[in-house]
């Protein structure tokens, strides 16, 4: 199979065209030829019928093969018929002034005695012409002179060979009559029909058409006419028809080629544009105006994809740029500190100071690299979470123990409002990291004297973990971006407070990995509340329900949440 | 020489400032764009070291705002190393561009070159008669003999040499040699001047009474 759409289109198109045009030309030629032949045959048949009527009107002894009538002598020898060429019609004056039904020609070329015959339906008057005394071989009858009216057949042409001709054979195969000036062959056997047979037609060599009819008393009447002129006209017609058909085919194929190119060109352009789009240049778009409707959808889909790709690449490059900035900064701190320390001999205290700075910078880098790796693994779908039932209460308690020192250092009260024993399905390390990130963020952004409160409660089908602070809050314009990587609401503050801008992005990624949701509400200068919902497995849920059922209504459904900080303050 | 370092990373700002002070520069610090721009506009710094990713006003904006008023040489010190960033920085009016992490020695050399070019001097060695001042090694020779000078004395000699044949006022000397943390005693400049005269000869620095000091090349 050809792999080119265009070539396939063209091949099919060509096949269809050839069939349609060839079929049309063939049918046309066949119909025209049939029509011409029918007209010729109709004339021949009319002549045959005329002759039949004429022959029928002859005395029977002329026709029968029996004994000749008295005085007829021995059977006449076959002798050349009396030649009397019909006078040229133009010289023949009209017999009467009546217009002719057959092309205005004077009718009754040979029936001088019957002028003004209206038609040839009836048998004509008998006209006999005995050709003198018999001089042919004995046993043969003399021929009878019969003339065909010229109007029955086409006008005689210049050459005698082109004239219409006729032969009437008797049943005994002798010639009864024939057109003048024509050699008559023996009566053909194959044409022996019964008297009821209809008129037969045949082609004869030399471009002649003959009609024949079995006449009265076993006679055979044959009228022939050269139709080479008609045949050559038909041939010319065939050439014209098939020639113009070929021309139409050629034009059609050319047009098809052009159209198929115009169909495939947009595809080529689309693929050209698509291939020109690379990571370094994502701004290219397929030019949609002028594209056909069928391809417009494809082009639009591709353009949308390019837009999404461009956005993704832009995000990626910004992320890379941010990551490189975040990595280079601690590197610069380490490098500069070491270079400065080595530039001249220092005191032990100065070295200690340098090393402390280097340690801080390298811890920061380590945290950053760790965060980047976590995100990269999550992006690649390879976080390798170790899922098992975890009691969130113990996670909260551990986190409190871990962060209490830094909270005290920052003058922030770290408290637990409510802590239900809630089991979720999750990874202990990552759950601790989520909570740790939120708590350290809350402590970082809360001024001394403030409060960070953690609560854990069980809802219907989910566990709700909330971390709420009385810190500086997130400016409204920055709220949509807090979960973006390397986003920091207040850069000045966060620089001095530490943090690398990945904490909340990592939280969101890890919560997503646990099929949970993370959300926040924040009022600038009042505080921020982060809420995480983890799904509780139906199994655990149903166990809870069973316990509740077993205990009857002893366990009252709690109010969803005690009044929160924000609610108290607002 | 007095430089301003605008850097939002406290640890980095601290180490750069310390290193520059050891090199004899008077160093002022700013941790965000707003503060940096305010300081850069209000003092005649010999050079500004400017980070680009700054809170409040970013480095490009600081540069653009500063350029509307002053021609202070600016060295951009940033982690952004893309060519487009460098081009943008230099086109915004920065005089030089250094990408983090960097070598302190390169930072020093670039700063020296910036200050020299701003003073219209192309070479690193300034010759004033018999006295040659090598700004690369921060050393002074008199008749090819090394002359030991303290960092402050050297800075004063360099300042006067960069503005040779011009009168440098006492205020200018204070502005360029002392940062805001120095307790500048009123007669500190006179003390340094007399020390330099003792080491390089009485006639090296000429006093223009009521105006300031001048050296002749």
C-alpha cells in the first residue's frame, strides 16, 4: 500500500475518473451507433418490404420454380441484367408539385406510371419488364426488372458502387430481380428463413449493411447499402468521444493533484510548525485562519497543547532558576567565608565563626536538596510512601515535643486544642514532615508573645488536622500562590527568618500523595489557619460506627470544632 | 573607599562586608531594595554591590531609579546567570556583573577596576612622582622602596591619588573612608595626614587651608 495520502487519493481519483469517463464515453458511443444503425436498418427494411410487396404482386409463374409458362421457352440463362442506371435525380423533374415527405426529393424514381404515390405502405402496381427473348442457359428463368424508389434509400452517390442495391432470388436460387449494374452472387443459404421470419440484417465486408426477408413462394429479398461513410463517421465520433474523455481525464487528474496538494499542504505546514517548536522556542503557533474546517480542530488542539507546554516549560525554567538561586546563595556563603578565613591567619574565634557560618549554609543546602528531591520524586511518581495505619495523635505529640524548644526560643506558645485519637492510612515519616513544616512555618511567622495551636479531630470520613497561628498572615494578593514552589510571601522577612520557599509546596505534594486536601484561611496581621483533611478508611469508619452503635447514644456527635482562635478574635 | 552592599541574604551580606572591610573599604549594608536605593541616593559611594533578587524593590528597579540621579559605579552580584539577565543588568546601567558563587578576590579586583575607571584612571598603578601606588596589592613604594601604611592611611593616599590635582575636602574624606559604624573623631583625618607625610615626605600632601587636601602628579 502506498504510504502517501496524496498518492492514494490520486490513485483512487484516477480509477474513479477512468471508470466514469470511460463508461460514459462507451455508453454514448454505443447509443449513437445503435441509433445510426437503427435508422439505416429502418430504411433498408422499408425497401425490403416494398420489394416484398412488389414481388408478391408478380405473377406466380415468375416466382415459382415449377414449369415455365407457355411461350416462355426453356429456362433462361442467367444473363447480365438490363442495365439501366437510374437517371440522376436532380435532372428528374418533379412528378407533381407536392412536397416530398422524404427530404423533398421527387419520389417514385422508377414508378413513372404511378405519380404522386403518397407512400409505400401498400404494394405498388405491378411492373413487369420481360427482358426480351431468353438467351441464357435452359432451365433458367429470365430476371424481372424491378426498381426501387430512390427516396426509399439514401440519395445515390456518384460512384455506382456506392448505390444501394437489391437482389431477389427465387426459391430455386435463381435471381428474380436485382438492382441494375451489380454483380449478383448466388443465393446465400444461411439466409433461408421461413416466410414468417422478420427482416434480418447483416454486415457485409466492404462496409455494407444488408436487410433480407423471405418473400412469397420461397423467394429471398435482400437490400443492401454501403454504409462505410456512416461507419467512418461513427469512427470519427468514437475518436472524438474517447479523445475528449481522455482530455477530461487529464484535466481531472491534474485538478485532483492540485486539490490533493492543497489538502495536504496545511498538514505539512502543521507538522513544520510543530517540528519548529522546541524547548528553546515554544512561542510558535499554527496559523489557524485559512485552515480548512477539518484540520482546524487538529490545529487548535495542537496550539492549546503548545500553550500548555510553553506554560509548563516556563514554570520549569522559573523553578530551575529559583532552585539554582537558592542553591548558589548558601554556596556563595560557604565559599566567601572559607576564602576570607584563608586569606590571612585568624584567631580560633574567627575560625569558629567561619565554620559556624559554613555549617548553617550547608544545613540550609541540605534541607533544600532534600526538598527538591522530594518534589522531584513526587513529580516522577516515585515517592515510595510506606503506607500503614498511623495514629495521627502520636504524630502530633511527637511534633509538639520536637518544635517546643524552637517555639520557646521564639517566644511563641505551642499548644494543642484538641487531639482525638485518629487513625489514617499513611506514611509516618511524611506525615510528620507535613505537620513539622506547618508548625515551623507558624512559629517562624508569629511574633514573640503569639500562639500556635494544633488540633486534630475526626470528621465523617476524614481526619482534620489544623495548625493555627496568630502571626503576620499572608497578604491577600499572595494567597493564591502560597503552594507554589519557591514562593515566599514576604521575602525580606523570610530571608532573615530562614526557610527556602519549598515547605508549603512539599506539604501540598505530600498531602496529595495521601489523597488528602490542604487549605488555609489567612487574615493579614491576625493569623493563618492551615487545615489538612486525610481520608479515613471506610473500614475504620465502620468499626467506629459499630462501636458507636454498641455504645448506644453515649457518644454524642461533637460540635464540629470548638471556637477557633480566629473566631474568638474576629 | 566607601562601598554599599545591597544583599538580602544576611549571612552573605555579613561575609562580604567583613571581607571588604579587611580590604580597607568603608562598607555600608542594606538588606532590601528600598533601603539600598535610599542609601545609594543619599551618599556618594565609590561603588555599589547590588543583588538582583531583593525584597520590596528588585535590583533592576533600584538600578534604574539610581541611574536617574547618580553615576555611582554598580556591580551586580547575583545568582541569576542567564545571559538575558546579564544583558538586562548591564543595559539597565550596571557597570559590571558577577555571578554567585564567586571568588572574593575577583569581587575585589572588579571593584578596584570600577572605582579606577570612575576616577578616569585606566591602570592599576598610579604614579605620583617618586611615589607609586599599586591598587592591586594595596601597596605604596617611594623610590621603589616599599612604604608600610595602615589600611586607613593607604585608603587616604589612594583617594587623594585618584583625585590628584583636585582638592579633596575633609567631608569627602570622611564620606569615603569611614562607614556609618565608624566613630569618626573630628581630628582623625589630620592624624592620618600627618602619619602619611611622615612616611612619604612632607610635600606629598599639600594643605589648602579652609578647603582640604591635594596631591600633585
